[in-house]
C-alpha cells in the first residue's frame, strides 16, 4: 500500500549520506520530519519546535513535510534514515493508528520509534452549520438519530485525527451520518461554512474564529475535561459518556540512536518546552503543553494510545 507513494519521501534521501566522524553532536543541520500537510496543528507545532531547538542545539533544525496515508508515508521515510539523531519525527494521534489502518505497514508504532519529548495537546471542537437546529450536544444527538445518514460530516483522509473523532462519535453515541472525505481539513471547514456538510470535529485553531464570527456553532470540546483553550465550551463527555479525544504531538528519534545523541536531543527538547516564550507561542497556536513532557511520559502515552485506537482503526478499516 505504501510503496506507491514512496517517491513522496525522496527529498529526505539527502539525509541518508553517511555522517563524517565527529567529536560533537550536532555538527550539521537536523531535519524535523513532519508527516502531515502544511498548515495543520501538527505542522504548526513542529515548526515552532524547530525554531526553538535550533539555537539550543547550535544548528538549524529544518522542517520537512512528507505526507500521505495518515502519517505512514512520513513515518516510513523516517525509518529509512540513519539512526544518528540528524532526523527527528514529530508524531500525532494518527501515529497510533498507522498499523491498524495499514496492516502492511512494516513498522511498529511503539517499538520502532523512540520518544524524546511529549510536546503538546489540543482538544478538538464539535461544530455545526448554523442551519442545524441543535444548540447543544443532546439536541444534536437527537437530531442525528432522526436524520440518519442524510447528514454529512466533513473529514480528511482515513486515519486522520478528525476522521477518528467522527468515527468515535458514531461508535460511542450510536448515531449515524455520512463521512465525506476532503483532501484537507480547510476544505472540509469551508464546506461546513457553506452548508454542504452539517458538522465536523476539528481543530479549534480553524473553528474557534468561525464560531466567534457566527459562521459555525461550536457545541463541545472533544476532551474528557473542559479546556482553558476554549473557556465556556462544555465537554462532549458530559452528554456522550465515554467520548474522549485529544490530539497530541511528540518528538521521536529512531531506536539505535547513540545514547549521548539521544541525551542531547532530550535535554534540548526539555529546555525548549520549559521556555515561557515557547509555551506562549504554542498556546497562541491553540495547543497546551504537558505538565510532564519527559520521554517516559511520552512512551506511556504512546503505548496507551496504540492500545486504545487499534480496535477503532480495525473497525474503520472493516467498514464498521
């Protein structure tokens, strides 16, 4: 499934050249592989981290988007690079779904990726077109049950975070609608505003300004708890018990990277994430940081997310 898109990873080939003998790491630029498209929340977070890490490491950290197959194209390209610390991957929630959505994906999302930092998280926002006659989540659930699959939900490619959010709502709440795929989340939101789709669950970075302008109606955040990023907006779990989704970002190196190199990168990431200016930039971009950003916390979250989302991904793949 992945080999047809392998050429998308071609710009990374230059990284595969053997490193010269060195006394210090790093002594040349580092690439940050971003396995999603430009403009989304993970891309924005990745670029903020690249800028923050560059002066700490004393070398440029250069973002490169390698997209496709719900992060699997970029993750596979990352695995083809040397385990020398000169390539970092920023993963998000769909990292946990790669194998569930693509059974022939050759890499284990836990064993083949070594977290060095837990960077950020963001609840999504459930939003509807103003023509939808629901003012809260219970009213929306009742309306959806009455409408059946006549309602359209705007989504991006299978396995993307907002697709997972829509599928999870169907499964947990027992409602139905037609999931309409778009090439980008921005196009789905554009059609939400136009009324061609009636609802979506996606990034507050895109939806909150439209909610404030009256172009969409925001009903709930997708996380179990309410979010300081969207004050006054209730949690979905208040009306749909068991619903909980937060989009997260974490940084990875390849297993087998030399221990001193890993230690340098871990320390640089921790220093960047402790910087109040970096924290503020992340908050302004619509994400929150974690109280514990350590590699151990990242590894724990990753294992839990893979276990949690694997059966959801399997049901999506089976058409259920």
